[in-house]
C-alpha cells in the first residue's frame, strides 16, 4: 500500500505533462505567426515607402529637366517674386546727361549771318531697368548648370531727373534775341529725349551685367526654395538676353555656353 501511493501520484503528473507541451507549442506557433505576419507587413511597408520615395524623386527630377523646367519655373513665379505686379526691377544707373540746341539765322540768301543761338542743359539722371515676369522665359539644364533665356531688358519710364542739380546756359548771336525761347524748348524736350536714350545701346551696355546678376539671383532664389541649389544638382546659372543671342529651341539653349555664370557659394 505504501508503494502504490507514490506510483499513482507519479502517473498523475505524467498525464499532465503532454498538455503543457501542447500549450507551449501552440503559444510558440501563434507568436511566430504574428511575428511573421508583422515581418511581411513591415517588409511590404518598407517596399512601398521605397517605391514612393523613388517615384517622388523621379517626379521632382523630371520637373527640372530641359523641356519641363520652363513650365515649372513660370508656374511658380508668383511665389518667388518680391515685387508687386508684373515687374522685376533689375538695375539702376546714374549719369550726367547733356542736351544742346542751336538755332542759326541769316538773311539776303545767306549773305548776312545774324548769328547762332546755342542753349545747353546738364542734369544728373537716374535710369531704372526691369523685365516683365509675364515675358517669354526659357530654361534648360546641362551638367548642373541652369541656363536661362530671360525676357528683354526694358527701361522703366520716365527716368528720374534731378532738377535741383540742373545747370542751364544759353548764348545768342549779335542779331538774335531768342535765347530764352530756345532754352525753354530744350528743357521741354528733355523727358522724351531721355526716354529714347534709356533704351539705346550705350545705356543698356552700362547696366547689362548688373541686370544679368539680378536675373540669376532671382532664379537662384527659386532653386533654393525647391532645394535644388546644391553642388549635386544645380551649382551655377547662365543668363542671356534676347538681344545678345538668337536661341529658337530648348536644345539650342541647352548647348549654349557663352558668358559668365553665377557660381555656388
């Protein structure tokens, strides 16, 4: 009798042992299944994120390729313009402008010279230049260079005349008495004459490089906004104007390489 009790207890213990193994096995299988499912989902998520990242990078890069960059830039001009309206101010210059007018008269079939009236005005003038944001832009890219064919440089009219610094002089011939009239006529002609001078080759040449720099800074501001002003993307800008070179297509602009560029700094 004494020997049977331990044997029965031992058999009872042995009868419960396989159930514990089965329970633990089930737990392991369930946990493993959840872990595997989570692993699969995580892998799919990582793959989706990677795919979306590649797709996004490709889409961004496409926006800055020759053929599409012009459209991208024009779409965002209102967001990067710091001026009001359609004007992008580029440069100013100041110079002293001289205006002269003479009037000669003779009688008796030019046999008798009555003299010549000569009037002169000297005045400092400030010229301002701009381009129209709604003008024709063309952009192209090659070898980390953003090439820009900008709208034409235009004078902002009328020029500013420093009337408080104006100097006038007039002389008349021995038989002439119209020097005041000639001087008044000359003064009235100053504004329309200055408007002509503002757009001539001489005055445009004085401000061209400053205008080029201003356009480059404007485009650079846009590239920085898009995080594309970097040495692994765009690191310099080349700007040309329509009166400097005739470029009919994006491909011609892409191949163009003459002129100074704005470097990465």
